[in-house]
């Protein structure tokens, strides 16, 4: 197994994964931040992913997610890098 794969697996604590699955989320959307390579994963349902892929706005497809988590889906940026980027723009 690659080191990157091992790192991604470490994000998924089995107990947390079971708790999230109990809430009805059956997929994870994972992204490598293009700035720092941190792996960020957010829970979703297959229906939410299908709606987003069909053109729904991210906030409509994933209403349970924070703005930071939705930004990860849009750009792949982790919350820390997104905050750093937006602070430097102000």
C-alpha cells in the first residue's frame, strides 16, 4: 500500500464512520488539498452526490455541510488553506 493510501485510511476512524453511516450517509467525498496535500473527507449520500453531479448548487445538494466542507467539494482546498487564502485577499 502507498503512504498516501495509508494516510487517507487514517482519516476514517471506524467508530466515527459507523456513527456517520447511522445518520444515513453512505459515501465519503475525499479531496487532497492542492496547497498543502491534507486529506479532507466529508460525508454525503449517493443521492446528494447525484444531485450535485446533475448540476445542483453545492449548498442545495449538501445542506448539512458547513461552508468550509462545501468549499472542499468545490475546490479541494482544506479549511485551513481556504481561510489563509481568503484572509490574504482582504
